[in-house]
């Protein structure tokens, strides 16, 4: 067993904003380290924020196969199919961690801020055992990749909002996050209302599990639509908050999920008069993350993906297409070096 592991090929940002192929460095294998050969990694819009970071390996929706474990690792063995998300370590002892909210730990290590050589667009990663998630049997790896961030984001929003099976839940934006939120909310037993800019995605939204569909262009004031208990905002564009607040029941919940660096501009009267809760939601914690993967497998929740071989050229093309909105709805990069390990794992 090696005390250090070479990371192999990695794909980082660059000063030009183009994804660049490089050779990664080495990582020590600690007692709680799980060494993972990456087989698939999804592309998330958040990766765009780091395209000019030349010291950062991109990608935070990775899955792969365990090839080595530290001396004190007990939950995993070589050959296991696993994944990890944007949070890859925390103190494990503060109140937030103990209560299952490790994503709120002040000492957490996250994609973009810590261990910037540990992204998903590469050959190998060394992740602490506590933040590695087993992929359930029957869940394809290409689908599991998308759940590491996009799935964790929408499920975190549903859980943090306190969604109940009999609630009416609106999903604004039928895209990378929204098409998953529709499926998860429907599988939870909710009445799901998909909201989009035009009628173009109506049939698709209904096929994903939505029970109703609203086009903002055709019905900007939501006339004739029964109000909802919860609104998950999965659109990256700033919506008309005044109109949306009219669409939410008194004491309802509004959850903005897309990562944006602009200001949150909403009318005070809109949520004060109805006592609405507007809450932030990052991703779900470790315990919910594992349950989310099992739930997705059990209920047949399937991301709409386009698989592409993980090369420098293909990554740049995929990023360009994502910027244009030219994908339905998630890219998943397939590592040609490691994909064969799945056959060896007999899964």
C-alpha cells in the first residue's frame, strides 16, 4: 500500500478561461483516506465561476471506484462504487456537524475554497471517509454523478423547506436543477406545479411528474392557479418576485437554489404581508445525501444527461454549450482511463 498517490491527469481552469489539461501532483494517504479513481463527473453551472483559476481542478459531481483505503477506513473497500460532493470535510464535532448539518460547519472544506487539487475532472482523488457516499446497486454511475451536487441541492431545498407529501410545490425553471426537483417532489407525493418562461417545456415537465404547468409569458399573474405551499427557484435569472409572492400561500416558503453573485432584490411588502419564509439552502448534509441516493434509486429518478468523453477539447465545448443553454439538462464527463474499472468491480 502506497503512502502517497499521484493524481494523474487533471483538468484545471486557466487565465484565459479555458479548461486546461495538466498533470496533477501527489497526495498523502492518511488513515481515513479513501482513494478513488474517477469514472464520471457531471458539469455544474457553478464550475463556470472557477474557469480562470489555474490552480484548481474543476468538477464537483464525481463518482468512481475505490482503489485504496487508509488503515482506519471501515465503511469502504476496494471495488466499491462511490461519489462525493462539493463538501468534502468538516470538523465532525461542532453543533452543526453533530446535528447533521455539516454543510454549515464553519470549518468545512468545500469545492473552490479548500483542497483545490481534488476536483472531479481528473483521474484520482483522495477523500476523507466520512464524506464519501456509497452508490446504491442499480443506480447507474452516470446518473449518480448528477446527484452529487444537483440532486443534493434540490433535495436539500425540499428538506429545509419542510415539504410534506400533501403540499403543493412549485418549481420555477425546468432545467438542470428544476427537472430533478420535479421528479423528487413528485416522488415525495407532492402536487407539483412546474413554472417556465414559455409553453415549450410543458409536455416534458408533465412527463417528469409535474401535475400542472404555468407559462409566465402566457399567465404572468398566475391567474386561476391555486397557490402553493413552497416555491423552489431553480432559474438562474432574477424572477419577478412580486408576481411570485402572490403565487405562494400565506406563511409559505420560498427557496432560491441557483448560485448567483448578484443581489436578492425583492419587495418587502410581498413577503411581510403574507409572512412568507425566504430561506437559503446549500446542499443536504451527509446523512440526507446518502438517503437521497437510495431514494432516487428506489423511485427511478433519472437525470436527463448527455455523456461526453473527458478530454480538454470536449470539456471546453461542453462549457461553451452550457453557457448558451445548449444542453438538456446535464453534461456528464466519462473518464476513458478509468471507465473499465466498473467492469472489474462486477457492478
